[in-house]
C-alpha cells in the first residue's frame, strides 16, 4: 500500500471532531511539542471504526481549519479529489504519515485518536540511550509504559508496521530520532498522554542532570494504581 486511493462518498467528519483536533494542534505548538507542520493528528469518525480523519500534508498544527483534514479508511482509501480543496483551491492530501495512524487503528480497536508530535526531551533521552521514567502519579496513570520504535524513514511502511506492533503493548511510543505517538480512547486522552510523556521526559532529564539514574514511580504501586 503506497498511495491512498481516492473514493467517492466517504462521510465528512463531525465539526466537533475537527474542533477538538485543532485545539490539540494549538496546544502542541504552544507547549513546544511541535513546530509548524512537525507532526500529525487523527481520530476515528464516531460510529464508524473503519474510517478516520487525519491532518493534511504540510498543515501547521496551530492553524488547523476544516480544509486541513482528510477522511480515510483503514483500507487506505481517501475522500475523492483526493480531499476537499483548501481556501486557495489547491487539492489537499493526507499527511505522509497516514500509514502510521492507519496501522495503529488496525491493531488497536480500542484506540480512537492518535497524536503524533515531535517532543524534544523524549526524543533526546531516547537518542542518548536513556529511558523516560515515570516520576509522578499522572505519569504512571496516563503513560504507564513507553515503547520504543527504531528509526525508519518518516511515512514508510517499516515505521508504520513496527509502531503498530509495539502499540499492541503500549499507549505511548517514542519513534527514535523522530517524535512520539500517543494513543487514546478519545482525542482528549491521546493529548493528555502526549503531554504527560513529555513532562516525564523533562523530569527524567532533570534527574540525570542531578546525577540520578534510578528514581521512578514505585513499581509495586503500578498494579493497584487508581487515579480519578
């Protein structure tokens, strides 16, 4: 599967889904998790597990409007044209990372949103060979565990397939020398996990600066973890 196949008749995503993703995009850029078009966001369409909406190629995450999204199916189909024209009349195509989202949705029926951003600390720690350690209750509750995906070219089948395999066990993935993918049963939860992953990475980085290589959330507390 190389390029998305245009098909007519795909349902348009509800306005509230696009609005929620646009808010995540603004938050990601404001908090330094992404620069301009560095990253992509997606969500399944309510009531249709086989269809999802994803940000368009080259779209700036803090400037997302309805024309910066494309609707796709898990079969790799996209809305005819291939997507609706933007304000300038140009045809909009899905993000080059669409396979990453598609493969994850295919193996995780419980996941309804994927937030792929480029957080500096999480990527730096991984590149230096250090783990992101859960330090707080929030880190443990929302992130819980982190899977690492070896470097593969962005948009490649290899990246998408390895990420999907690791997503079977983790809701937060670090894509080595690239970024992260946070998964959630809702857009809000995927966003929250992305924020907590980077906050845990910042805490881990600061601990390393102080010479600490071991401190983390108590392992024995994970099994009974409850966070309302």
